[in-house]
C-alpha cells in the first residue's frame, strides 16, 4: 500500500482554562461622521450668535408683539376649521369611494380629482371672487330664476375669512378622503367577514372593529396633514387676511427688517410643529397597544435611560481609575 500523508491543523497554544481576549470591533465612521456633523452645527450656531445682520434685538421685540400674536391666532383658527371640516367631509367621501353605488363612487372620485388638480391659491381666489359669477345666492324653486325663498348678496356672505376657510377645507377634504380610504383598506378583509358572520350590525362593525384598526394607518398621515396645514395657511395672504405670515410681511415692509421678522414666523411655526409632533408620538404610541409586545419609550424614558447609561459608564471608569 502506498503511504498516506495526513495533514493536521496545529492547535492553539493557549493553555486550557485561559479566557480568550475579546477584541472590540472598531467603528471609525461612527465617530468621524458624528464629529463632522457636530462641527458643522457648531459653526452654524456660532454664525447665528456672531452675525449682526440677524438683529436678534428686533426678533425679541416682535416675538410677542400684539399684531404677531393676533396673526398667530388667526392661523390656528384657519387650521382648526379646515382640518376638522376637511376630515369630516373627507370621511364621507372615503365612505362614498368604498360604496357599491356607482353614483356615489363617481361623485367622490370626481371631487378628489378636481380639488387635487386645482392649486389651493387658485381655489381661494375663485371663492373670494365668486360674486362676479353669482351676484346673489339663495334658495328657491329649482331650475328657475325667480321665487327666491332666501336671497343674500354674495359679497356680503363670502368674506375674505370665509373664502379662505372654505378653500382650505374643500382642498383638505380631497386629501383627507384618500388618507381615510387607505386606512380603511389596510384592515384585513377577514376582520370584516368575521364580524359580518357573527351578525354584528354594520354601524358597530365600522366604529368598533374596522375604524380602530384603520386608525393606526390614518394617524401618522393625518398629523402630517395638520402640520402641513399650519404652514399652508400662509397662502391666504393673497386675500389680505392678517395671519402670521402676512402680519410679519406688513411689519418688515414698514421697518425694513425682513430677516428678524421672518425668523419670528419661523420660530412660531417651529414651536407648533414641535408640539404637534410630540402629540403625534403619544397618539401613535396609544394605538400601538395590542400590536407590539413592548410600547415605544416615552421622551422622558429615553432621557432617563440615556442619563442612567452615562452615569453607569462614568462610574465604571471611576472604578477602573481607582484600581
């Protein structure tokens, strides 16, 4: 027989019972990229503090100015009216889109198509100038031009505020209907069939089974629309409504300080956007019950966890130094 050559792998020379050294994996980019980001942010903050053209004194003078606060109140009013009205009308349109009736389906689809096709600025101007088309509005005998039961002048009925609120509401309803329809379609069809098989009435099926599950998909997009609507109300300056953006425009045209006044508007928009974002987080956390084993931590829990980890790491370093 031919000789057989056997190759054996040399064994490690580490004595038995000795723990192997743990070599941590180095992530250089985890330190390099954050360092660059912090450097850029520090440069930006430094420029905010040292550039005199920002005129922070003017910013402080007008931040709580009476006219600015009145404009802010008007902005919030238009946002509340358009969001509430838009989602109520959007809910009806979403039900129409899911209806088996071809007429209701076509009407809702046509509404969504039209109001998503026309810019919001154009819609507000059309409603504001509706008096040129219809000098009077009223109720009377259908398909006739006389025998009015109620008749009013269009210009006295549709003011600048009414035209802005109506345009924003109808425009918002088109987008809200698609948000609600998408949320309703996200519910598993088996849920509907099971509820129907159990003999649960249609109204209870919708409000107790389908809608709570659809809310998980509706809430993020709904809050996104609310935040966008707060900033979107700035388009009503076209009809000279003194909302926040229009007010700061009037002031900086008078004082020739555009940057500080624009920063006032930016700060107020950012404040309310932040508040809505925090509310959105807790609403989403509320609807996450039943779908996640552990709920996402609250902001206070995140801060507390970070502080505890930092304190523990500091204590460990102190022990090592003493040793």
